[in-house]
C-alpha cells in the first residue's frame, strides 16, 4: 500500500525558543518569509502525500489559520492589484488536504501519534516533526518512500552525527544492507559517545506501519510521564523489521535557537531575490566587533 497520509507533530510548547514562543507556535516562526511548518508541508506534498493530519495543542490556532483561506486579505490584495501576492496566498491554502486534531495534554511524541489512530486507519503512514526542516534536491520523505516500497517495513531517517552531538539523539544499532540503507538491530536513547552503537542518529522523519498504534495504546508512560515513540519502536522491532535510511540533504533543527539561526541564514542565501545582497552584507560584517 502506498503512503497516502502524513502525521505532523506540532503540539509542543516550544520552550527551547522562549520568549519568542510564549504566545506564538514555534512552527509559525518565520524562516525568511515563510513559517517553518510550511516548508515541511511542502516537502510532504512534493513527496506525493495527499492527506496531512496536524496534531496541535492549545495556542496553536495560528497554524490552522495559515493554511486556511484568508478572505479579507485576498480581497484586499485583489483590490490593490497585487496579483503576485494574491496567487501566493491562494497557493498556501490549496497546498494539501489538511485536518487537525488536538493533543489535549503534553504526553509525548508517542501519544501525539496515538491520537491520530482513527484518522490514519489501518495503513502505513509518514510522520514529520514540524520543526525539522530538511533541504534536499529530492524531498527527504520521497527518498524514504522508495525504501518503504522496497522493504514494506517501517523506515526511520538517520544522519551521521559528530561525536559531541551523539548524547542528544536516539541512535540506531544497525547493519548496512545497501547504499544509505541499514537494517536496524536496536535503538539506544541518548547514549554517551563511547557507548553508542553507531554515529547514526534518528531525526524527525518516519514511515510507520499501523501496528505502532497497538503498541502505543498498551504502553505505560515512561520518563516524565510521557509516551515515547522511541520506546514504541523498540517493541515494533520485536515484531517486524525496521530500516534506517541516511537521507541525502541538510537537516536543520529549527526548534533550537542555533539551528533556527543557521537555517535562516542558509535559506536566505539561497533566495535569488535576497541571496546576493545578503551575502555582501555578511561579508562586510566586522566579526571582531560582533564578538564584543
């Protein structure tokens, strides 16, 4: 069965980006001139996914409004003859068939996926962490879907980590089976570098089979009273094969301040209308003064 549906986890409180996220969803912070989540939705659409389920929480209404029709704004742009902006606004609301469901309490990523059970149904589905932006020639999820079509099993996106970053990620134990593809033999959550089974860390893209819902339903809360997706993957591995895919592309964790800044600079430099002038500005900075 093809991957038709995607679940976006967007209910988090965004505490790593406070105070900017006190009254605004972190997913709606601008990356140059588009909110972070729009880049991720565009990846899903470019991968051929037709239906998107966004898991939100209290205070996330701005996400729904962004992907909805803005009648007053469109009327204003039409009256002003600003057809370029009008077309862009209509393209946003036409991007995909999106529905929303609330995670009523911050009970973890696994719980956020569980609340979509009856919307997903009994079919494989994609999962996107809405603050993980991946820049690639071929959309990351499209790359992963090709792996799923080959093996018909769950697939997790992985990237090679520098030694100093390993303790911040879930890491796979795995055997290479093909270029960029690994058969997962185990998961280790945030290991010390010297104890890590590999340098391959899991990032915010998954393809999961519907068996994950049965596991999540029966799973007791773990650390912090949350239901962790990593714990569910451990159990899923006992039932079926899981593959890791080392995607081609650059991933930005925009949920933290440094990752957000890096993404902003690099996406701005790629823009044909901004890149050249922005690069000239960066080259002209007095970095000695900036460090003071």
